[in-house]
């Protein structure tokens, strides 16, 4: 504890004077209040940050972004404001990185899974997420924590963004693992054999194939009709995808074993490096420090998404059941094969070390949510009912992650 306090004090004191590569102007110490930021920014020109949001204004999926922008605006004394293009109005999701690079926008959510050839290292993270706990509370908190720490400690990943003139803000915009949605309950190998399953990634497809099913890729906009017309028998998607597509209406029977390995493709909140480097140091520090707000609301959003999909399942007369032992073994074997294949690949310079680092980070953070008082008190089936009376505040946990993971990378 003493060591942690000393480190924090040293880092904070170092931040009081400008050093290294950063913006110009006065610095603000870590942990400062709003008045300190306003004072540091008082003589600077107002700045407008052009942001692309993935959803309409006021929607749950961008509640974290909207709270972040509101907080930064207030703490800056309105010296930093945001102009938002909602519902990917400037660029398609798969082109957000290009829009950041060419200056059309300053901040956006980049989804590396849409461009595997452009972001090979980020997509390697999808393999590493096989180490993630998939449970709604402990799993979501630990996964976002270790993925963030691992990303910032992996030079090859941050350099991949820097080469595109992008600055990573939040490398693990993760809102839960994948669920299997079907019109009829399917939990064993015989039930999946010969079926067609909508799957959004190569990793999911490998696990689907291991169940004896045929994976196919169809656009989100076609998922509902695809199930309704029998084009696909089941859909693999996270809670956020299920809500966006309304797939629960036609496929309310869910198969989910939170302790089974599964992969995700976390999105990345990124900033135009050119815009970032043009900002005053105090503005950079404020934008960085208030990522704790973005993260806290991201966690709250994840819980609301789980609660919403849990309620939809119940209202549609659905159920949530685990995979049978035989199906579990098949998924586990497929996951082991994916990791072995990656270890022999050239996706990163040293894939074995890359995976070892991811595993170590996952093991480090796995017990921390429960130790911090955030425990899996309900499964997915009962999550909605439990959530209505749960008193969840992720501020303290987000502050811890920010101190442990973000603070060493604070602009100075």
C-alpha cells in the first residue's frame, strides 16, 4: 500500500510540470478538482472535438460516451466542447479509422474486427480473449480491466494504431461475451448437428463448427429475418447485438455457459493523433483523466444490456441453459486448437509470449472484482429481476483501474 501511494504521489508531482511529448501550457496534477482544470485552461482558445457516435442520441449504447462528453465539458469550463455525428453519420463503422486519419472526425469507436488485415495485432487480441471469464458481473469487470492493461503494455498493439496516426483512449470497449440464440432449445451435439448458425468471427465459427453446425456470416440487419425465414437456425451474438437486432423475439432459447472459453472483438475508442497533439497539455490530461467516467458508465451499460436481454428472454417465453458435457468438451477442444494455431502463427512477432502475457493479465484481474465487492449474484436467466433491486456503482472500481492502468500513460 505504501509503495502504491508513493508511486501515485511521484507520478502526480511529475505531472505538475511539462515534460516529454505532450501539449503545451500548464499541467494539472492527477486528482485535481474541476477548478484546477478550469484555471489551467482559462487562457486557452476554446476547442471543439468532432465525435462520431455509433447510435442515436440518448440511446443506451452510447450512454458512456455522452456522460464522458458532459463531464469533460463541465470540468473544462466549456473550453472543450463536442460536436457529435450520431449513428455513424460521417463514416461507416468499418471506415471510422480512415475518417480519424484524414481529419473528418477527431474521436470515434474503431472496430478492428471489421478490418483484420489493417489491424492484425488487435485481431490477435480476439484469440487472447479466450482467457476471459464470460460471467455478467465478475467476468465483464475483470475482462475489461485485463484487456486494457494488456493492450497498453503491448507496444506492438499501440504501435499499430500510432502508424495510422491514431491515439488509443480505451482499448477494451467490451460489453460482454457471446450467447447462442435459437428458436428451440439446443444444448447438446445432437441438437446442433446439421444446423446453420450466424457467427460473426472466425473464432466463433471454429467453435460453432466444433458443435457440428455450419457457421455463416450475415449482416446484422438481416439477422432477425434470417432466423424468421429459417435461413439460419441460431445466432451467436453478445447482449448488445441481441438487443440491436431484436433477435430474442424469434430466438428466445439461449445456450450459455459463462465458464466456457469464448472470444470477443473489443472495440477501441480512438482519437486523431494530429488533433490530440495540437491540444494544450491540460486538455489532454482532462480528456485522459475522465476516461474513468467513460469506463464506469461502460460497466453500468453492460449490466443494463444484460438486464434488458434477460427480460426479453423471459417475456418471449425463453430460457437460458448451459451446454451439455459433450458440447462443452467440443468447444474447449476447438478453443485449445485456436490457441495452438495462434502460437504457431506470425500474427505478432512472438505469439507465445503474447499469449502468456494475456493469460497472466487475465489471471491477475480475475479475482479483483469479487475482492472489490462485485460478485456474480445472479445468472443470466435471473439477471433482470436481480438488477431491479441491485445497488450498483462502478465509480470506485473504475477509479482503481484508472489509477493502476491509465495513470502510468497520463500525458505529461
